[in-house]
């Protein structure tokens, strides 16, 4: 037997494979395919204080080895989540993590206070990196003072494990990581999408209604891997890696770069079974390479 | 792989009422070009097919083209539960569909299915009009075949630019009364689908269905509304996942932005902001 369980500073995961926020709904859509208890955790679709309709259509454009999206945090608000969705999903046998968003620090805090009341939510991910909203979102995640401010205020009202999701659209991601670590973040997850755009050369128009959007998929994996490696050496708290992970080998690379757990995002759009296949693939890798404990792989890059 | 699939089936058997969906490897049985842009690809599963409603679709992985990252959605056209085969009608629109039309018999394709909600089937004794244009003829013909009404109660209008763009549908006369329109007059009525004489009196129909280019569907919907006849259309918004997690294929409706892939692709036009 090999050990796949990891502890992200109080967030105990049965295995280090989670689904990324915005890529697996509220978990229910995955249950149409399989039993989600095979997953280490599910990062639920980002929620806000009030209902958001999101951005107009079109919201996606395919790119080389990836895609752009501009969904814009469409969700029905935290109260709807608590009254309608949480009761349906709370007994899933996997770690449920809420992804919290806001236009203002006050909104982040208000949503967090409501989420803190939910016993079956194992942790929260503070999203200061959404590139597709006009107010808040990424704006908080691209400067140290604002990242510190929102982390500090949210930390005050959230007693359980607090993950801060970082944007790659910064000059030095390690500075932001250190800033939120200093304000009590239990871990950081990175990376959110890269700001990009796509143009239709025939019509001369942008392919997204918002002109710019977030790039994800295997196209971004090498950059995400580099950032995870840099951040894991800069902070003492655990790092959760994501960005273009398509298979178990990609996941192993993130562990070696210093990630204590990983999230699978865009790959789910190609095949919802991929997260489960990655768990199995990691297990096979460990048998093949005589690794008894996944924790022995973390940060194991040999340079 | 087979064991994994069976495991998933067992797990699901004891689960909620949510619609079961699968990711399954299909083998290409045939790939028949109907004309320069339309192909009919028939695929066989090694497992018993899931139940498929007319109007539901599959999201197909495009093999061997690194520029095509995402799957492409297609209506499930002809379904044969005895041989476990389905067919899809592929119209070349871009690099994804182009690559797909190059598959050979014996190749494997990954399909996610059955996706979305299908058409509301007519009740016994009703009379229906189903209008299809372009690749939209696939769900419309599937519906006609599954309507379980006498052929004189099932009228299908198929529209195309020219006679050569029409796909062969002679065998559908077993299930429906087929009519044709062409933009150039080379087959059937000269003009667009709504110029067909059947549109002069839509009140003879209990239900109208349409799938095809957006302007065509909107024109059919407008006529149906004038005649006060229930009308369902099948939308083809761009999508990434096809099963409700990416929220990219949204359509503004009376209930807010809804995913075409899970709340549709079939919508009653009264619920749309058209």
C-alpha cells in the first residue's frame, strides 16, 4: 500500500487530486459520471455575495493547446448556495472547498462569514485572481498591499483552513505569496488563468464578448510549473499547484516542483474522468518508482 | 478499462435521479461523404448504448489534431440499440469538423453522451412540423423517426442552399412526409424554409420544431408565435465541456443565463429572449 493522503495545514485530503474551481460546477455534474469520493477534494464554482449573471456570450475561444474563457463568475449568490446547493452536496465523501469572490473587501468578508457557518465545508479558497470581472477579482491579487488587506480581513472571520488563489498576471508571484502568508493564509493555490485574447482575422472582431479572457490548458503548464517551483521555495506554507494538468505525469511534475496537492481544471472539459485517472496514475507511478508516501515526492526536484 | 466502466455503472445504479452520462470509446463503422461538406459517421460502442432522446447530443474528441483542444458537439442522429451504433452528421465548419471527417473505419473516437435535454415528444393524435437546415437536419430527422405518429401527421421541411447540399433521406418517408426547399430552386420549393406553403397555415400543427442556422430558427419561431403554436428549437452555442461545468454556452432566457448543454439544447421559444 502507498500513502496518498496529504495535510494542507489542517486540510486533510485523502489524496492530493482536487478539481479546480469553475471546472467542476458544484460537484453534482461529476456525479453524473462517477462517484466523487474517489477525489481528494472539489473546489466549488466561485461564489459571490449576490447573484451574478456573468459576462455576455461568447465566453470562450479555443486556442492552441488550451482555451480562453470569460465566464465572469456567474453564480446565484452565497445565500442561494447555502439554501439550495449545499444541502444536496454536503454529504459527498470528499473535501468540499468553497471558492469565495468579491468586488470589495466587505463583500469577501460577508461571504466568508456565511461560509464559516457550514460544517461540511472543509476549507475556503480566497479568489483574488479572477481576470474576468470588472471590479475586485484579480485587482486584489496583483499588488501586495491589497492582497494583504483582503487576506487579513478574511482571516479574522474564517477559523478553518484558508487557501489564497494567486494570479500569474504579476511581475513577481513570490512577493504576493509571501504577502498573504504574512497575513495568515494556510496555503496558496496557483495559478489562476493568464490574461489573453483572441481575434477573428476575417471579421476583425474579438472572439470573446469581453475582448480579453483567461487562458488555461496545457499551453500554460510550463509557466505554472515554474511559478509553483518559485513560490514553494519562497514560502513555508503548503502550495497547491494547478495550470494545464492533463495526466498523472503532469501532476507528478507539480509535486516535484513543490506542490503538496494539485487541482485539475480545463482537462475536465475534455474528459470528466481525468481527475480520477490521475489519482490512479499517481498510485501506479508510486508503485513503479517505489515511493511509499506521496509526501516524499513533494519538492523532490533534483537540481 | 472495461472494468473501470462497469465499476462506474454499478456506482451509478444506486444513485440519484440525475441523468447518467458516460465517456465511452466508439469504433468508426463507416464514414460516408454525402457531398463536399456533409459526412455521416457511424460509430459502434462495445457496451450497450445508453438511452438517447431525439435532440440529445454527444461531445466528440477530435483525434490527431494538436490545434483542436476541445471536443466538438454533434446531435445524435440515427441510433440503433440492437447493433449499439449511433451516427452523427458532420458539416465541415472549421478545423475540428474537418479533421473529424477524415477518420477511417476501425479508428476509435471518444464520445461523451447522452448530453442535454431532447425535444418534447408529441402526444398521440397530434400533428407536427419539424424544420431542419444544414446539420440541423440530424436532430429533426431523429425526432421525426421517434414521434410514433402516422407519416401524414409528421411533416418535415429540409432546407439547403442547393439540391447537392441535401443529404439522402429517402428512407425517412417511412416515418415522415418530407418536403424540401433550396435557395436556388434546384430541389423542392425555391426559397428559404419559411417560404414553403406549409407555413401559410401553421395552425394545422400542434407542435413545431426547428434546428439549423440561427436566422432560420428565428424565422420559424416568429411564424410559430404568430400562429400561436408551441415551438421548440435546438441551439448550437459554442461550448467547451458539454455537461454543465464550464458555463460557456449560456443563452439568455426568462430564467436568466442558462447552459445550452444541460438546460438545452432544446428550448421552447417562449422561454428565449428572441
